C-alpha cells in the first residue's frame, strides 16, 4: 500500500498517454503560444500582414483545437482594425462567426458574438449610407 501511494510501483494505465507524446504536445503548445505572442506584437506595431500570416500559421498547426480559437479571433481583430489599410468587416465577421460556431465553449465566443453584432451594425449603416447617396443622385437628375 505504501509503495502504491508513494508512486514507486508505477504501472501504466491502459490507454494512458506516453511521456514522449506529452512532451511533444507541450512543446507544440509552447511553440503555438510563442507564435500567438509574436502575432500580437506584430498587430500592436501595426504589422497587420505579418500578424495575419503568423495567426494563419497557428491555424495550420493546431488541428481545430485551441489555440485555433485564439488565432481565428485575432484574424477577426486584424480585419476589423481601423488602422489596417486592408480592413474588411465581412472577413472579420466571418472569422468571429467561425469562433462561435467551431468553438462554442471558448472563452472568446461571447466576445466574438459582440463583435459580430457591432460589425453587423456597421455594415447595415454602410448600406443605408449607400442608399441615401443613390437617392440623392436620383433626385439631382
């Protein structure tokens, strides 16, 4: 009994994860975390293209598991940023919608829903502005 409690008589449990696999997963997790940190720094310095590429590389490595939710969310932020010359609210909304759909349990899902709502209002406002401009042109004829 003492040997069992002290861990001296280790018997692997059927289906347990081999230590090498755990080490590989931890190393991969650390690498992905470092990439996300690098992407955040790039975003903070206005390097939106670089941040986008790094987040996309995380997406290609994480296999639809966290931190893919974070990378998707970051891509949504990049496309929504007012400082980004290539901002695209529709692409941003699509990324946030993927976070909500593919990672509903993610702590980022509520924030993504908020962004979807805000971007939806912005898009609707742009449509109304375009309709007003068309009506003005029509009246000017």
